[in-house]
């Protein structure tokens, strides 16, 4: 079942306040929502930006002398695009390519490339599949995540006749849509897929479930000893393979703005695309400057 998000609910419940200053009625906070993958980058950038400048006029003299207040929340890439379309946020976070219908609904808009991420296919280190396979094919993935193959024994006769538990994100998450378009294509996602509201919650559960296989942001899977990450069609999930386009499950991390960015939004975007690129790298994503190397 698709999870329906309410912007007001997300901003109130999942709210992360990047400024220690109290939110005054006269101030207009900068609202950012969407991809939970990008949320890790943008929320940290918001905290650093606020701590460095404190007030907007310190970021740029043409801006007002007001405390910087940046509110960030998740909700998924589909939600980020929808919130930008509706004008509910200044910046939408989308960890995939925009769909044609989203571009049409946005009308005049801007996209800003923050970096790149890959979608990792992983299991717990104690999963029996990890003992016999280092690589999976796109065909095997399609059979698994469409529900055509339900047991490990169907994958390999030497494995136990135990049901494969599928872990993933909700339908409008960037990682789900990347898997759908690249691997599943015309096939539908299995109904028994267990959906998680964020990359972090998915990672925590996958790291402790012996019989589960899931897809998640590569930044959570890289160098994590609790997970076994598969290569796909012989291509390892390495930065080099992702940049070269050999690893198939790559996706862009983008900030989307309907119309033009406001002066405050422009200053924050510039920060994310410059100083904030260190955050991108430190969180195991690929910085945006690698764009021209692909």
C-alpha cells in the first residue's frame, strides 16, 4: 500500500530545525523537503550554514538582518517533487531524474546537481546467499523483486527452502523508482515487499535480518561490516564503476526549484554546491564535480 504523506505532518513530525534561533512570526523560514537520501546532506549543510553565518545578511549583504532559519524534512523524492510543484517548499529534494509529468507540472524550473548515489543490493552477512554469491544479474534481481522467485532455493538449489524477505522503500522513493525503471521495467514490485519510511530505518532492519534482501542507498552500505553488498552483472558498486556508468543502479541527487530560486534559497544552494560538497564526500556519496567525468 502506498504511503501518503502530508506536508504539514512531515514538517511537524519529521522536522529538523537547522537554526538555534527561535522562529519568529515575522520571519519566513527556508523550507526544504523530499528525498531522505538527500536529507542527510542538506540537513547537515543547513546546520553548518547557520552556524557559520547566523543571519542572512552575513551570508550576503543584500539579504535582511534576520536569523537564518532552515527547516528540512524527508518524505521521499516523489513528495519532494510534488511539494516543489505545489509551492509548499522553496526547495524540493529528488534523488532520481525528474519525470516528464513532473517537469510539465513544474513549468519553468531549475535543478541543481548535488551529487550522485548508487542503489545497493545487500543482505545481512549471515544470509546464506552471501556465502555463495558475490554477484547478481539484473534478471535475478527482477525475478526476486517482482516476486517471481519467492525462496532462496529457487535462486540456487544448494540454498535453504526459505522465503526471501524483501526490504525496500515506498513507491515514490528515488531508490524504488530507480530499481523499477532500470531492473523491473514492465514488471510490478512484489506485494510482499516490506516498505520503510527512510533509508536509515531500512538499513537498521536489514543489518539484523538474516533472511532479508533489500535495496538501499549505497552510502549506508559502503564499508559496513554488517552487510554483504552484491556486484551487478559483474560491475562492483565502487565510485569508479558508478562514475563510468558500469554499475547500473546510479541516480542523481538534485535540488528542484519551481520558477527561480529566492535570494535566500540561492545563497543556501550555492553553499551546498561549494562548501557542502565536503559533506557529500564524507557521507560516501559522489560529489557533483564528477559530472563531467561520466
